[in-house]
C-alpha cells in the first residue's frame, strides 16, 4: 500500500521492445555468420551491443526515478531484487557478446566452428525471455503480484 507502481507502458515497454529487437539482431548476426557475410555479422552484433547498453542505461534511469526503494514493502524488495539480477545478467550477456565481436574480428569463428558465439546467442535469448516474464509479473500485474505471492 502507498507505493506508486511504475507504469508498464513507458520505459518498461520501451525496454521490452529494445530487448526483443536485440534478440532479432543477434539472430541475424548468427544467420549472417552461417552465410559468410562478415559485414552483416559485425553490423548486427554492434547493433545488439548498442541496444544492450541502451537497455541498461534506461533501467538505471528507472531506478533513480522510482518513487520507492528496496526497503519499501515486499513489492519494492521483489522489484529491485528481480530487476537487479536481470540487469546483472544483461551486463554479463553484453560482455559475452563483446567478447564474441573481438573473437570474430580475430578470426576465431567460422561458419562451422562458432560454439562460443552460439552460447552467447542462447544466453542472450534467455535474458530476453526472463525480461518478458519480469515485464508481465512486475510491471503489468504490478502491485497485484504481492497479493498473488501471499495467497500461495
């Protein structure tokens, strides 16, 4: 009670679109690698990294502008815990993709041998799916999440 929940239709929706777009661009980079289209691989990986950094920046902005803090009820605790862990995974995924760009530029990945790149792509899609769940649970359902938790 007394917490102004962040509207899902502002920054959270924008962040959802950013992450979904980054999932598309990283997949395009993978398909380009399989077709030996070097320039397309680099462009799509670079764009994916830019989107990842933009997501992180918007998430930090949302933290600084929220009307509640981690110690404000169960909702505040869950919100910052869940989005914080997700943000940590986004940062790890961003570093993972950055290493892939460096390795690709160094010639470590070929059309047939790119397991590290595949792992980064799978990890990034995991980050996407988790965000969709967070968007639904924390932003869309909002404060009703705490009611659902205590019913079980």
